[in-house]
């Protein structure tokens, strides 16, 4: 089934949502005028069909068909009107499809949302994601498979470009608004190159797993003392000094070569002798560097406001704090 476009009108006749996919011809009207024409057509067709029907109608106006497209119509008991233009051979029951769109997409994401309103255009990202997430029941329909052993950007570029070429040959205008994938830089780079306007969506389940791991490992676990306030004042709050030592060892002692275990022990012995004979003093008192003074001055200007000799006001986000340097109160 080829879907051209979708209109959703509220009971007052305002078009609160419009989306087009494979529309190739414009009406020649500006968008607001087009909405009014479409809504007026619906009202007139409903009235005409009801008046001219030779028998009692159960569902009333359901749409119409031309030699090029079919207009499918569905109205909810509350007066919401759905108009879906498709090709002449839509798959399945489009009226049921529109009913499910209302019941399973619009209702939970917009109408039942705390900030949901049907009196203004829908700007709810969850609604759009649900609307275009495979089929209306969130079922996946695999159509193309890719097998790769390297998972490089060029592999995914070939895959995505092949999909585009196939769709072009089938006269399908492929312009996805979203792509859902794993956290792969190669995959993301390819998607951004081929589908420039698509937003890359991540898996909520994977994020949940990451949050659980982070909480167990880094917040509640044995490695939770990474916060800067755990480090005594004046001491290094990162592993940078260890990395600096590692750089010295590789650059001065091993010359970035691999050695056997016994040779490495000889090198470590030479290193111990070198540091034992060095005149570097062990500091028991913190030393204020020029870089620290410069950084403190920068923070002073941005975050602190002096109220009097001993009192400063510190602003963080929307909260304000007063710090007294005399009695060390905040």
C-alpha cells in the first residue's frame, strides 16, 4: 500500500496534524487553505451521502475513490476526523487502521498526556514515533537483511544506498524521519550520510541496562568513590599523574619497545634507582599554581557575587546560596 498523506481534524474543524509521505502533486493552495478545502469537502460529502442514500446508513461516509487514489475517512465518537489518502489497492481494512491509529497512538500519546491538547496542532514527538514505528501495532516486518563481518562505515553505506536504489526502482520515495539502531558510530555515520534528515533513535531498553550497570557499579558499588569531594584537598582527583608516569616510563626507560619479563624487571629496577636518587621533594602542604589562580578568578567572575567583605552569593541554576568565609557557613 502506498500512503500519500494524512490529515487529522478536531471537532472545530482545525487541522491539528498533517503528514505526507509519497505525495508527488501539490494542490496549488497554501497549506491552511488546503486544510479548509479538505474539511469542507468532508462536511459536504457526509451531508450529501446521508441525504441521497436510498437506505439507512450504518457508518455514513467512508471515503471515495478516483482513478488515481482512494480517500479513506474515519470519525471518532468525539468528533475527531481522520483522512488518509492511499493508492487504489490499500492492504487490509483502512478504516480499522485509522481506528487503531486513534486508539493505540493518538489516545495514549496525546489525549491522555498531561499536557495533551486537541485545540492546537500536535507537536508531540512520541506521537510521531508511534505513528511511524513499523505498523500500527508496533509489529516488525523484515524486508531486507544485511550480513557483514567488519561493521565498517562503508559496509553500512553500501547497505543503505542499496535500499535507496531498490526503492527508486520501485518508485518508492524513501524519506525516513527516524532510524532506530544500536550505538554504532559506523552505522550512525552511514545513516547520517544517506538519510540526512532522519533522526537517529536509540533503544530505551539498552539505556535502561546501562543505567542499571552504572548505578550498581559506580554509584552503589565498591568503585563509587569517584566523586571529587572524596579526594582530600590538594591531591589529584584523576589518574592523570599515573598516566603521566606511564608516559615517562615508555618514553624514557622502555623507548616504547616490548621486552621479556626478566628484561622488564631490570628496567623497573633502574627506574626505582632513578627515582630514589632524584631530588624531588615530597609535599605535605598544597601548592597554589598560576593555573589554579586563573581558574579561580574565572569562577569568581561567573558564579560568585561579593556582598560584603566576608559574604559571597553563589548562584547555581535557579538556586542562590550565601557563603560566609569568616564562620565558614553556607
